């Protein structure tokens, strides 16, 4: 068994985390979000956003490199499982979560 293959995980890079945490910080300041979790799995990376720590995530930001050539590696998924946005560029996908904040301002 190849030890390197068993420990390989998909992760967000520094630029991706900066974009996600920038949005997260703005939404925390607006009182919309309160907690998050990051999971680095074998086939994808997931940033889960919570209103309260004891709840299911409101949204999941997913990086799945297997989908990069087709729909795009990034997606935003609602608590119901509905895919709100999918694409090749993280910032454009994250824009699906920024729209409610703009409407409040």
C-alpha cells in the first residue's frame, strides 16, 4: 500500500481561503453567520458555514477537482442540498452568498 496516497487530501490554497474568510468575516460582522468548519477530504475540500454551532450548515463551499473540467471545481450548496452556484472561479461562485448582504445595505 502506498502511504503517500492514503494521506493525500484536497485542500483550499491560501488565496482561496483568503477569499472565503473575507466573505465570512463580512457576514459575521453583519450578524448573519457565527461559526464555520473546514474539512479536507480525500476527494474534496469543504468549508461549512453555520448560524449556530449546533445546527446543520447553512451553506457549504466545496472544492471538488474532479469536476474542474466540466461544471467547475467550486460550488456553493444550501442546507437543503440545492446547488446555488457552480463554476470555475471561486470569487464568482462566492458571489451567490453575497447577494443577501447587498440587499440589506
